[in-house]
């Protein structure tokens, strides 16, 4: 699925989304990740290509121009904490067995 497909499936019109600063949080390992910022408005105008999403990517679309990184973290933190809680025992077992 690409970024435009994911946003279309979520129907951003219902929340008044600001599509110029869409953020994608991608986990690389259990302890590292990266933050990508995409200008979906430019993608829709044909100025740039749509980004292919990877499994586990979290797409955050700010509700307005004042949507900040802190807002994004506050909204997705419970999900990230749940994933962390599930993975922590496996990470501990791996390091203890080595």
C-alpha cells in the first residue's frame, strides 16, 4: 500500500487534515526507527512520487497547520507502549541467552 492509498482509506476530509506535513513513523528494529515527513499535497499535484509504506508504519496526519510533533506522539504513544510491552520479554530473553 502506498501513502495516498492509506490516507484515502482513512478519509482525512472528516478531520480537516493538513496534508502538507504528514508524518510516517517507521520502526527499523525494536529500539530504533525513523521519522519521515511527506507533502501529500505535492504528491496529489504530481510534483513528487507517492511513498510505498512498509509493514508496521504509522501514518500521522495533523488535523490542522498547528499539528505538531508533540501532538503526533501524544496520539500514538499508547500504541507504541503496547508494542513495546509485547516485545520486551522477547528482547530480554535474547540478551539473557547470549
